[in-house]
């Protein structure tokens, strides 16, 4: 073996059993559900600083899930997924459906939170604009509020 041929050989990872890949898929979906529940709780409790890290974790899990799914599809015995392993595949698909549903709930919560923040921002800007209309300057250049300074939060 020459030095040149040593660098060209790549080690191909051994193909694991379908059961191993299905176990991994099952574990990954459990992890995704835990991450989604963590995300739900963070959104609900408005712990927004945590969402970035949770999003990274969710993305990483999804990439692993896709890679494992690809390995299952390309497995030499993939046809057994439709026969011998069908009950297991269906259970995994059911878990995936639960994950998708929780992800939709989280997405709706995020949309509601964003709408709420936009409304709050509009109220605060309106209050600022009303307040600045009622400001006058004294003979020394200082500002003084001259009108009502109540903020209406019933918007």
C-alpha cells in the first residue's frame, strides 16, 4: 500500500439494523417533544431569552431526525418497514404527529405574543405622542406637561 492510496481510502460506517435506526428515531422524537414542551413553557411564562437556545436545540434535533429518516429510507432492508416493522413505524409516525401538533400550538402562541407586543407598542407610542403634544417650554428651556397625562390601556 502506497502513501497515496492510504489517503484515498475512506472508512464507510457500518450499516446498523433497522431496529437500531427505529430506536434512534423513537428517542429523537422523545427529545423533540421534550424540547417543544420546554419551548411552550418558555413562551407561556414569557422567558423570551431562553427561546433562542431552545430554537437551536430544536433545529439540531430536526436535522438528526431527517438524517436518520434518510438512513432508514436507504437501508438495504427498507422494505421490511412496510411489513415486519409496520406497527413500530406507525407508532413513530403517531409520535411525529404529536410533535407537529405541539409545534403548531407553539407557533400560534408566538404569533399571539407578537400581536400583543405590537398592541402594547402602539399604546405606548400613542401615549408618548399625546404627552409630547402637551409639553411646553418654560422661560428657562425646561419642558413642562400642561395637559392630562393618563394612559388609556383599554385599547
